[in-house]
C-alpha cells in the first residue's frame, strides 16, 4: 500500500474499569481511535486472578477475531491499544498492550509516546541480567517496575516513572487496579471519562463519543491516577510540570470531533485557517480544502477571507491495500486513485487550496498538477501550520525514507517544487495564538522551531533506536 | 457488518481496447468504481485466441490477487466489473464479468442493470434445453446470443438485445472486439472515453479520471458501439428511444466528481440543495450535511439560504467489517461508530441537517438523537430528494428486510418517527427542473412517483427473482 | 509439492439415500476415498425441493468447512466426489459434484472416468446453442439429459447414457431420486452397499467400512440403478456388456482393504507378488516392498520364494506440501524426505525390492541408490505388474511432462537407467491369471498391451482435450 | 482433530554450523522429525552480528512460509525445533527456538525435555526482577545464563546447566557458536553428524538421512559440545553421569529408521516382538501389527513364533484435521476412519494383534471390535512393552484427560475392557535384556516401574506446571 500520509502517530490508548461490557466497549473505543495506529491492535482484560489478552497485526477488525473477543467478554476491566509501527519492527511481539506474567501478579501495559532514555535504561538492565522481549521502548517500564523497591505498588510505579524521560501516556492494568499516567510535559493527550458509573480513559474524546461515555477532563502533565474497585485516586508522580502538548495533535492527528479542554479539533483547525487567511494575501475565486483533515481549516479560511469555499477535491473512500507496480508512474497513479478534482468546480477558476501540512511534498505536487489539468487558472497553496522542518523524538514517525521537504528548502523552493502559483505557511506566532485562545497551557513546536522541550538522551530517532535493539 | 446504506447499486463497468496496460488500468478504474459494488469484482481479458479471467468475492483488493493480475498483464484488451449482490446470491459463480467458453469463440460479459423479462426468457430457454450457470439475469444474454441467427455477430447481438426488456448497460468482450450497449431507456449510465488512443468505457467518468483518460461523451439510449482493431463503429440496436436515466444516480450513487453530459454530480447535488432551500422555510443557526454524499447539497442549501454551513457531523473513515452483537443496542452502537457530531459546533444551536434521502429512517433517527444529545436546540431535517416510496425494478436493491419508511408513512409521521423538529423533502417538480437545467433528456422517477417507464414483465423484484432461480 | 506418484486416478464417488446423517456419512466416506483424488471435493444434498451444494479445492478437510457441512446437515440424501485434476484445469468450477439449477428441477452430478466422445458431443451441442460451464467432459451428460426426449426421467437418462462412449461411473442426484450408472465396459469400479436400511454407493468398499455400511455387490457393466423413497430399481441402460475393468485399480489405485467381488486388493496384490516370484529367478537375502502400496506384493513374493521379508524402506507419514527449490538436487532431496532405508536391515545384504509399477523411473532410481548407499550388496527390482507403455484414455492421468520410461526403453535399458542389478516385470499372462482366479470377468490391459477396448473417438488424451475447451 | 495417540513427545531438535544451505537443510531435517512435534516449528539462524528467526504454529509446512525461509537463506548457521504443546499453552510465544535479543549478543534456544526444578528457579528469578516471556520451562535457561558469572561463555553455560535438574537436550545458538548439551541422565536422544564438513546435531539420525549427512555418534549424558568456526570442542558440564535414556523412545517415539548407538529402532522393536513371542503362549493363525509403529514388533513376533504375519489392519494415510461431532459415536467413527481391517485376511481366523503400547485402551478396544466384526474367530492382544502405569516428568505428555488404563486396572481387567480373548504384555526384564543386547548403557523405565531416576523437585506434571505460570 502506498502510504501517502507522511507523518504517523504512534498509538491510541483506551481503558475502562468495572463495566460489564468492558471488552466490547474497548473494541469500539479502539475502532474510533483507529486513525492513531493501523498496524496492530490488542486488548488485555483482568479476570481477577490473572490477566488475559488478545493481540494481532493490522487494522482492529483484522487484528482481533470474534473468537478472541468472545474469550474476553467475561471480564469487566480491560485496556486496549492501537499501534503504528515503523516498518522494521512490525512484529506481533511489539503489538500492545504487552502482557507480562509473573507468580506475583500479571501486568498489562499500553503506551503512547516515546521514551528518550529507553536505550540507556535497557542496556543497564541487560547488564544486570534482564532479558527483553520486544524492541519497543515501552518495555523498560515493566522491567523497572519489576525491580522497583517501595512500600506499595503506587510507590513503585512512581519510582519507575521518575526514571523515564520523554513523552508517555501509560495505561497500566493489574488484576486489581488500572493505573494511568501522563509524562510531566503532557506531550501526548490522555482523557478521563465515565460510562454508567465506570471510569474510562482514552487518547481522544472521540472514543468516549463512540461508546456513549461522558468526557470528564484532560489529564494534567505529571498526573498519576489509580482506578480500582475502591474508587479513583488522583495523584502525581512528580511535582515538576512543564506543559508542552504536541501541536501536531491539533493540526493533523486528532479526529476532528475530539476535544481538548472542551474545544474540538475542528474548531481549532477552523481557527488556524482563519489565521492563515489573515497572513495569506491572495485573491482567488474559490477556496478548497484537502479532504478530510483540512476541510475545517479551509472553512475557517473561507469565512475569514470571504472567498467562497467549495469541495473541489474528493477522496476515494475505498483506499485500503492496493496493488502497486513500481516506479514513479505507479506512484502517481496511486495518488490519482485517492484524490480527484471536481472538474466543473475547478475549471477556469483561480483556486486557494488549504492543506494542514506539507511533509514530503508529493501529494501537494499532485494536487497542483491535477487541479491545473482540470482547468484551474491559478493554484495557490495555503498551509495551516508552519513549515515542518525537524524530526520528532516524542512519538511521531517522520519517515526517514522521504525527506522532509522544508528542512532543506526555502518556502520559495518548496513552491517551485510543488508547482503552485504561491505558497503561504501559517506563522509560528499565529499558531500559538490560536492554541492560547482555546486554553492550551503550552504546546511543543519542536518540529517547526527545533526548540525541543525534553533532551533526547539516547540521541536517536525512534527508528534508529529500533535498529539498535533488534536483528529480526 | 452493519450496512447502513439502505440502497445498493448493482454494478460498475469498465472496458478498454488496445492499451498495453489494459488489465492494470481496468483494476484502477474498478477501484474508482468500488462505490457501485463491494461484494465481488472481476476482469476478463482477451489474449487473441482465448479470453482469460479472474474473479473473486469482496472488495476489489480482496477479490483479485496480485498473482491473478499478473496473469492478465500480457493482454491489451480487457473488461471489468464490480458487483453488489443481494445476500442470497452472493456466490462466486454470480460475480462478473462472466466468461463463457466455446469452440466457436469465447464470450466475456459485464452487465449493470436489471432485465425485467429475464425469468420468462430463462424458462423458455431451459425448456428448450439450456442449462444456466448462475442465478443472474445477465446470463440470458449469453444464451440468447448463442442461439441467435444472423449474418454477422453484430446482427446477432442486435437480435439478442431486442429481446431484452429492462435496464441494461452491457460491456461485451470477444477475442476480436469489445461491444458496448445501452438499453433504449438509458436507465444506467455508460460513458465513452479515450486514453493514449485506446477507447474505453465506464459506468462513471471518475474511472476516466482515475486512469488519466479523456471523457468523450455519454452513451445514448439504444446505442450499440463496437470497438475492435479496425476502430470504432457507432450504431443502434433499436430505433426506439425513451430517455429515462435513473434519478438516484444523481442523488445518491454516482461519485461526486463523476460527470453526466459534462456536469459533475457535485454540481447537480448542490443545485438540488439550492432548490430544497427554496422550499424549506426554516430558520436555523447552521446547516450541516451528512457526510460524505450530502455535503454538496448542504453547500447548495447554505449558499441559497444564507445560513452558514458547518461540518457538524463526522464520518469515521475506518468502517470495514466490525464485529456485531445482536439486538437494537448493538445496532445503535454501530451507527455511533460511523457518524459522530462535533459537540462545540452543535451545542446550543438550531440546526438544519441535509441528507440526500431517507430509506429506512434508522440513520436519520440516530442523527437527530446524537445532535440533540450533543446540545442542539433544534434539528430540522431537509432531504434533497422527494420521498422514496416505491421499489425499483431496474437494478437498485431496496432491501426487503427493512421497510421503506415513506412508503407507508406520511411526511409528518416520518418526522415524528425520526424525532426531527421539522422535515422537508424536495418536490418532484423542483428535482426535474434541476435535471433539465443540466441537460438531462429525461429521468426515471419511479421510486418517487410510481410511474414506471418500463413494464416489469416478470412481475418480481430482483431479490424475488433470485429466489425463483436458485436453491443454493 | 513434489508429486512422486506418476499416475493419478481421476475421482472417487459416494452417494447415500435416506439416512438422517447423510452429509456427515458422505464426508467420512469421501475421507476414506481421498487417495482417489486430492485436488477438490464436494457434496450435493437434496432438500426435497432444491439441491444444495458445497465444493472446494484441495484435500477434503481443506475443501469443505465445518460451516458448509453444517448447512447440509438437515438433508438425508447426498452425493459426494473427490477429484484429481490435471494442473491446467484445477479451477473450482471443475470440482464436482456439479450442481445444475433449473425451473424444472435441479441436477447433481458426480462422475469418475473419461468420456472419449465428449468433445464431439460438446461441439455439436455448442453449435446447437448450448453454453458449457466447465472444461470437464462430465458436463456433456447434463446437457444431453436436458435435451433428451422420453416418457420418463429414466428413459431420458438411458437415452443420454447411450450417446456416451468411454469409461464412466455416474452418481446422479435429483430432488426425488439418486441414479447410479456404470459404463458397459465397467472400466471404473462402483459398489452398492447399505447402512441402517439406506442404500449407498461408492467407488470402493473402504468407504463402506469407514461408515460402517454393509457391502452388497459390485455394479455390473451397463447397469442403471435408481434409488428413491419408493425403494431401489435395478435396470440396464444397454444390453451390450464387455467387462474390462481397469487393471491399475487392482495394482495401484484402490486401497488395500477395498474389495472387488469379495476379494481385497491386498489379497490380489499378494497373489501378483507370488506370481512375480515364480518368474523372477533371483537369489537374495531379503525381500522388501516399497511402502505403502507394494507391501502386499512383497509379502506374496516372500511367501512364494521363501526369501525373508523385511521393512527395509520407510515412508515419512508427514508429506503434505513442502517448499521446493528448483533443480535436480532439490528433486532428489524431496524423494529423500519421503522414503528412507533402514540401514542395519539393508547393510551387507543382497535385496529384492518389490514395487507395483514403474512410471517415470525417478523413484526406482532413488531407491536403488539409497539402498546401495545404506550398504546393500545387490539391489534387484521386481515389479508386480507388466511394463507400463501406453497412455490411458479412460480416466487415468499419465503425466505428459514426464516420459513413461518403458514406452521407449527396453527392460534392460530401464534396468540400466535405474541402476538395479536386475529388473523383472510380471508377465501380462500371469497378471490375468491372478485376476481370473479372483473372479474378474475381464480386465483392461491397454496401458500394458495397447489393446484398447473402447475406441478413443475424440482422439485425444484427457489433458489435450482439456486444452481444446478452455483458455482460463 | 482426534488425537488417537495417547502419548506425545515434546520436541525435536536440529542444528547445523557452517553450511551454505543451512536453513534449507534445517527445514528438511525438521520435516523428518515432524513425528516428534506437530504443533509448532521454528528456525533461528545466525547472520554473524545478529540472530534472525521465524516461527509458526502447526505442522512445519504450515508454520513456516516460503517467504520466511527465503529470509533465512543467506545464513550458514541455524538451529530448528518442532514442538508438541499441551493444549493449554499452545501459544505462538511458546514455539521454539526462542530468540532473545540483547545489546551484548543474541541467544537462540531449542530444548527437548522437561526441567523438573524450573518452577522453583523461575519464582526465584521473578523475585529478583526477572520478567518471563513464556510459560515454557525452557526459558529459565536463558535467564540463568544472562545472570551467570564466569570468565567465558562456556563457563557461564556450565554454571547454568549445573543449576538445572531434569531431562534436557539443548541446542543453543549464539552469533559465533552453536552449543549442544545433554543432561547427565541422557534421558532424551541427541546425535552428532556431519554434512560436507559441517557439524550437525539432531534428536534422531533420521534427520541425517533426510539431508544426506553422516551419523557420527550419540551424545553422552552430561556432554557439552561447542561448535564454531574454530572447530568442535568436546567437553562435559558435569562429571556426574547416570545413563537413563527414555525407553519409550525405542518403543514408540523414534522413527523406525532412526539409530541409537548404531542400531535402528526397527531392529530393536523387532527384538521386543521376539521377546514378547517367548512370553506369549498363544496359538493363532496369523499375527498382525498395528500400523505403522508396531509392524516391526509384529515381524519379530512372527519370526520367533513361526505364526505367519499378515497386514490385517490398514491405516488411512490422509488423516489431518477432520471435523468431529461430539459424543462417543463420533469418537468411534474417527477411529474407524483411521484404521481398517482387511476382511478377507481376517475372516475366520484366530489372530494375534501386536501393539507397542496401550495408553487409554480406546484404540485397542476398537481394533478388537473391528477385527471381530470382520470375522476374526479370536483376537489376542500382545503388547511389546510392559504395562504403562505412571506419569512421566521428563518430557512426555501423558494426557490427564484420559486415564492411563493400566494404572488402575490389572491386566485381566484391561483385557476385559478391550474385549480381547487374551492380553500379554512384555515383561520389564525382557525389555531391558533387549536394550542391553543393543548396547544401551541404561534406560529409564519409570513409566512402567515407578522408579524415577531424577527427583521431581517442582512436584508437578508438566501440564500442571503450565497452569501455574500462565493465565492466557
């Protein structure tokens, strides 16, 4: 399959404690989080004495069979995970939630993010006799916890979390409790909700909508929540807090109906489009958005600029795996099968196309070409985020195979490359104004600015780290 | 899988003659026609002396393996088909194109539509010694042609077509020619195009866009075109002509970028939305469309009414097969997993929701409920087509399991059933005005009015006919 | 998979009328007939008003799913088929029983054998308007029957059978009767049995053993039996009779416990071994048989000659599909994985190896080499059948890819080729003496002598005929 | 599937160092060891810097795809494993060889046997911070080795092995060496061979035959062999030695052509049959063996007693998975599909049936019944081993679901239960005489006598231990 998206989120999480339909709800919630990871999925449930699990490769509907789901039905506490994997490590053994068995009790573990000192910890643990099961950086949590000393499990979890650096949202299942933790920068989203009196957590609120749960609030950076039959315990694993939520969650990853601090991504994207309109001084007949993720920004742009919005590009909803011949011609055909211009809307008009980001430039180039072939007089490209220039160390896979076009090229060079008549990016400042307006306590913008909020101790990209830990 | 659509198109066709990448192009074209049929797909290609074929069940990407496609690569002439099948007859033997072998030459056959005297013909043929391979009404064509007398193959094809009543678009492959025919009412669409000097035909122009072909023109009712290495031959199989294209093609089935007589479905749907706005005298804060097929109508409604449009409903793009528990609760969950409201857009507002049609009312009911749960003050439903009341005999499957809600209920009763604050349908007259404005020569409106342009000789619905011919 | 057998039977049949577990029994019976065909299997059952069927590719356990079997459980009348297919035509559409639907009643058809005027009939039928579904010669029966005139179905079946030449055992299912017919030369075996008062038929009696049925008798050449709820009707479709049962059934195909006229194949093979001992004047320390099919002949040889028998060759019972690299080395490895010498039995001894036949010589060559490598002083090859020299037109596939070694080489040349110290075949006369002793009324020996009892009207081998009828 | 065998071996091993076709040879060798385990298979190969592996569930041909094999082709050092798993733990994660990754070097591990202090070690390791990946007792080796101190890897391996109690044959792969070890009782077989100058090891010599390798010798109890590019190093991990090879390997598990100290299992089984004949004072017309594993004993019995041997029972070579209805009737049908009497051999005769063992008695009961139904006058059962009475702690799975019939019943009671006219077991003394005659240095007979040579420290059967370590 041609993956035309250039950025890949690394996971979606869900957990629910004490609901008679826990596994079915987890399945539905994961289904709504599918956009956060399509290469593997799993569920781990607590049966009281032991944990039980099912995992598989591919989309949720491929990964878990009905038989597997049936086997988990008796249990009222469960956590789930959908995973995006870099190609090299797409092994079943890396699919989460992990399930660690022990005579002192089992551990289920679901992680979203990237731990930037995982390799250092791993090597130290191996030198101390530990054997790792996976190439995932998430596994260090389990080993540290196993070896942690402390008067209570919560104390040992705190000790463990304090040793980790990086971006992490954890949902942890023991036979008798579900523990939820967010790193002290709050890079990845994690939400608390409730259904029929049962607490649940999810990477995005769209999971709550899918199961009919009520959204309670976003987790705070550094927060540690324990949910058990005794109720909910709110705590922190650290006093430090430096809010730096990933800006790309707003711009690109989250589903448009997911809310952050009560505002939908749709609304934020519309606002980003409005800001872009203030910066982009271009006359045109119509504004069109690249479906689906940029339609909101295009709407905001149209509202602000007064230029009518139209659906000038359509997305084929049957994408899935397609056969691919090799070569450039084949690649172009693949894009053509995915996005089509509406000729009579486009023909003879000057057009502003709004996209949420440009990674490699391949799709933008096709869009410009296709619109011009369909008769567009002019094609101006507006991007509702700043130029993407730097890799992410906190859980986003920026493909190393394809260059990030803006990391080496100026805006004018990018414009020339994609063939647009003009190209305008949103400024970093305006972007932050939008976030602040909607209540953000601080956003990571490292991929735009290079200002990394957390030191990358291991000094490696996720995919490089992967190569260091495996040979399979 | 919960199929939430209430209407199902029965096929998409493609054919190309004399292009070195014929089978690959056919595959891509079928991919773009996938919305016309998801239960089976196939390709038949001419190798000069024999025809070769590959068929399978499910979506195109499941139905045909790369190995099968490779085996067809040497051939420069091929036809393809995607199929929707009623549940009873979803056997591989019914997947098209059919491939009939004979010592006098092979026949490949792809059909879209429904032949309303097929059962009568079939019984007469069986009484005369014929053995049918399938439960499909399309097969009568092959038997009639096999037995037809006449000085030339074209003469025999004309004789055969003259015996058929109903709706049919045929793409027929012999070793040395591709023949394309449209019934004399022109109920189903069929388009002529060209790529690199090779003629091609398709049910919709989006297939041409997908492969980079140029659209030439729509076929006329009664037209018979023969394409061979000697070039193209334009003819008719009958002098009679009574244009009655299916209105639902515009409203519901065709992809928004597909064009009819040079106008995109998007534009026509927008116009239907504009007309609806003239009829629907309702005040509201925002207009939202049900994605994806009703976004154009909502845009037209917004433009005409001046009420701002928003994306207040989102569609989960990972649908596919999901596990389904039984019962009403499970069914509601399935809809919830597919469509979600954007809360902060909806909350506290009175809303007009535009949908292109209401079949069973299930989805409409969910939408109203979901929007109100998300805080909508009022929900007014606007339908950009007249009330759907009657079954179709010409190739559309209206499920018999679920009632067509408007066939037995008044508009007020439907409104009450779905819980909307008001419900307005487009009038038949305004609908026809739109079609006429965009060059239609005549549209079938039987499903709205009961005025059937072609007598249903067999006197059965397609699914009933199916039951008469099979026991498998 | 390397198929090391050089000859392939083309089918196994079963049918049972009026037993509450008909489909389960048919499945078990087919399982016991699996040696007669491994490339496809199917069952057709009568539900009273319609016939219902399930078919698939591969071994029985792969071909039919539990779900399919469950769907046939309600029915008390069913027929089944296992099929060997030449590589070219291994399509699902050729897997039997065929199921032909018609408004005048359905037809299930299972055939073992080869109709030598099928191509002529097929062409005549095609010229008269018939359309064939398969490349199988069995299908002509259905078309002829459909067109046959006559006062009763039995009369029409007789008329149809009289038009066929060649080898055929048919088990035919209509909603209200099961009809069983054997060609007037009786080339293929067909047995009548009974279980719990229900009549059943099978290609071999081992199917009766498998289900616990009683064997009644062999069908006679030309016999036509009709079984219905009214009981059993014994008749003939022709007065002509010329018994010519395939000799290879005794020598090679039938399971050792299957009986013909009350004598097991095991006993007949032992007798063939005894006769071979009388002709083979060789001194040796031990006699070993090639497992499994030649163990009986080796036993007979040992008894007659007084030379002790041993199991000096073992067969790996896990054969199945193995990965195969190409080339001669790979082929040798494949044989080595299938047959192994027992070194300490073989070492230092002169050995007589008994095999039932030599087709291409590949296996014999390996056996001699392997035994010598294991330390055998001398290896003498005794074959319990005459030299195989001629192709079969009556339902046995002699691969055209590999030469039949004895058709072009003398016995001395074959001996040299396989590397044995001596090579002795059984004479045609002694072979016939054995058959006569055990009550045979006449055996076809065409593959040894070239005396074909039935003219091959089409003039083609089965695999050539296949090529004439298909391009898939 | 009905597993009619009552005993299950727990593994087959192979390893080869320094052959250009290592993985292909490993695949072929595992194929020949398939009888030792059918529920999972895997190969791990050394690429110099890392180890690479492929594993899967089921028979070898299902477990490993051609693609997986291709991926291992570049490597010249590899080890392989076929596994039998008790039903509870048949998870992919338990399929061997295990592959443990570490920054200090990878470890591949293949084990046959059962470690009787594994649970104790495991708990101690967990309490010290270890996390286990599997429920297999083999994994303790990896953890102990990881934590072992010592000047060299060999020293650390010795230290590790010295901590283990029980039956174990290990084949261990590091990037730069293959290490082979046998427990100091030598319970499980392990053989050293050579092909084209490359050393190889296997559970049985039949693996050498399959790949054309030369058999060098059996490993001695306590032996530790290291094979690397520097050649072979023979050593011991302990001075203690108490030879107690599993008697069931001779009687039941090993392939008949596999050799122990230069004698084939076939020859030993024949000798066991001869001894049985001396003890069994029964007159009969013929002797028949239960195929395949008891044919050799029947041959020995016939030679010694002078009673003619015949093949009176046949085994259906298409077994595989069959659909099974529940209940006793269905179970009987399953046996009937597997073993069939040859009626005309059996009828009217008094018969001695030789079987190698009786576990639950189900098959014996069917055999007696089937032979009598086929007309046998008398059926006397001779068993070429002593009564099986006790569970095995060293790697043989004696099903707990079915009772071992002789553990609670006297020989006369067993005879009555299976319906035989007489029942004779071989005595323990005569059994040992045979083993001594063929050079055995000592055999474990605990399953017959209850004299366990190694204390079962964990105090559990393998399947009970499994339940202690897992909840999946």
